[in-house]
């Protein structure tokens, strides 16, 4: 996992006595951009900049402990506030990262608390929440938590426990996992643990050990979510299955995924509630490796049009719905008796996915910053649907959607053969290659030159990196094994595609030449939603 600015800063603010504190501060200072912000562009800078700025302000208000000059910290905080001033009351769209609706108001309130102090370490005007956000959202969550009767098992709000501030420390309704984590979140775990050295509360010793292991592994900084047990296992196995040429997956990993399944699907890891996204990919991975399981657990998430990721979800997810459709295809193929019951659900889901496609041919999603991820998910789901429904109006519509996705992918390739929203990356290039190799022929487009260039780019990256954070947690992260699996699958698919292309009949004289790679282009920008709420 890549390091998280957001979670590293939360540890700086909430648990300054934890080993690695100075290294975490140095990491934050090193990651600050020239304009004073932290993180990626297009709105992704807001949450990490709030988190880092608040952490540095909190550090300045404590007795000196870190071996960093106060002037350096003060200057960093001032630049962070200058960057945040551009967001104060802004109408700009904020990306739908995890718990953003409570994280942003909570951090702004904490920063304003530092600025309102009788002896502020930095003098500046108070911040306002971006337009359309509820400034009281975190306060309402705190009230809900206080009234929570202590329901059994992890709750989704546990993952954003840090927004409660001091009220989160050793809160009785939250129980750490045996391994010490709360909702696999270093920030939530730090908030529950607090900076009290007393380990008498049940779970406190395990929580401190969990955080210490994470910070030691990262040399001070921590990742944004850990562990990712079933997410990592299922994504790797489902991605590699088509190119494993009959090789068997490790039995221990398949047993692990089998054990993760329950009435509500599967969680991303122990200590998290089950969800439809992970449940779908776990089912697909098991199906593709010879362990067919019923898809009934997913049906409780179906709305009649798309699949929710969690009960009570605010906004729908394209990738979750696509993964659920893939799992339904696998279930119907493995157990034809379930076809009459599952096929109408699959048809309604395919229609919703096609309606969600953007005019240029791509898809965007709330779990990932790149349209290439959402697009490969939808292409993987709609390609078999188009084949199964061939000859029907629905099948023709799915084929047209896939063709538009392939055309968009070819049109957005960078001159060096890569793909990427903010410049070429290994992960996005792997998705681009897979879109073309899985659907290019069926779309009737000559994709050979683009596939060859994309595969060459992937081979040029030593060790399969570097990796850019593109996945949504509270800020962006990179699940490294998942990305490596995508790269391996793309390279194998490109090799197979090239062999098949070489065996194909020669192009007749006078036929259209393969398209040349496009000229350099600007970074992709996600269209603003009609309703930002």
C-alpha cells in the first residue's frame, strides 16, 4: 500500500507519542506542493491539505517534541492555509472520497479552533466549508454515535471515527478487532486510542501495536487502509484468471475467500462490514478458479436498476454495479438453473450501466479517480452480456456501448503508448491495454498498434512502477499487488493478442492503415455532476 497524507497527518495530530512522530512530520513537509497544498489535482487536494494543515497547527500548539524548527512548521501551515483559502466557501466540486461529507467539515472546524485560540500559532481568517456541504454533518454523526445502543459487529461509520475528535477516545460502542484495527483505518484507530499511554481499556494494547506495526513498516508514515485481505486476494485472482492458462490458484487463498463469504457478501478485510463490491469480486474469483458459489447474497443490494455497495449508500457506484453484473454472468454460466431468476436482474443492470456511460464513451466511478478503471470494469461486464444477448436489441445496445469505450480508449492514448488521467501510469495503461485486447476485435476496430505501444510502455517500467495513488479512501492510494496483477494480466493479454493477430489473414492492399498514436493532450477532467449532493 502507498503512504497516505491524510492518515499520516491524523496520527501526527491524534497520537504524537507514537514512535515515528518526527518522521511523519518530515514526510508531510516533503509532500507539500509548491502552491501550499497536498495531494493530486481536480479537488483531490482538499482533504489531504486540510488534514496536513490541521496536524501541523496542532503540533505548533504543543510543547516542542519533534526535532523540526517551529519556523519551518509555521511556514508550512501558513502556506497550507493559503491553499485552503481557495476552497473556503467555494462552489468547486469535491470528489466523492470516503466520508468526505463529514471529514471536510470536521477538519475545517478543527482548523478554525486553532485559529480562534487565545494565542494562535498562525494568524489567519477562519475557513468556511465548500458550498453544498453541511457544516454540521460531523456534529450530527457525533450525536448519532452517542445515541448508538452498541449494535453488534462493525458499522460503516467506524471508518470515520476520527471526525469525532476527543469524543472518539476509547468510545465504548466501538471495539477494535483482535489485531487492533478499527475498520482497517489507521486514522480511526488512532482516534479511538488517543494519546493516553494507559493501555487498561480492552483492545488498547492491540490498537497501539497495530499502529506501531504500520508506522514501522512505512518508516513513520502510514497507509490509508490496512489490511485489505479479501479485496487484494479477490482482485488479484479475478484479474489473473483469464491469463493463468489452467494454473491453479493457491488453495489457502481460495479457502480464505470462501471463508469471507456470508449472508451479506464479503468484506474487504476482517473488521469491516460486508459490501457488494468485494462480495461480487470474491464470487467472481471463486467461480473463475473452480469454486462456483450462489450469487444470492448480492441480490439484497439490487435496487431494481443498479447494485448498492452498502445499505444506505449516498451515491451509486458504476464499478460495484459492473462487478455485480460480472458475478451474475459467472453464476448463470455455472448454474444454468438459476438463469430465469437472475437474467432479468442482469438485463436491468446492463441497461443502467449503459445509461451511465458518458457521451465520449468512458465511465467514471466513485471508488477510483481514473475513468480507465471504471471503463475496464464496464467493458468486462458488458462484453459477455453483449455476446449472450447477441441478436437482440439489448445485445446490440451493449455492443455499441463497448465499441464507444474502445474508440474512446484509442483516442486518449498518450504518445508514449501509455494511458492516464494526469499523465501515463502503469495501472491506467494496463486497463487501456485490457480494454482493447478484450473488446477491440468485437468492436470492429484495428487496435493492434495501440496494444503494441501500450505493452511496450508497461515493459519499460522497472519493477512495474512507480505507482500513482488513484483509488479512493479518504485520500488517494495505490494497492500495489492489485496494480501489479493488472500489469501482468495486460502484458499476457497483449502477447496473446499479438499472436492471434499474427495468425490472422494479411490486410488487403488498399485497406485502411492502423491508426497512429495521438498527439499530446491535456489531462482528463471529470464532468461535473448535475447534482453535486
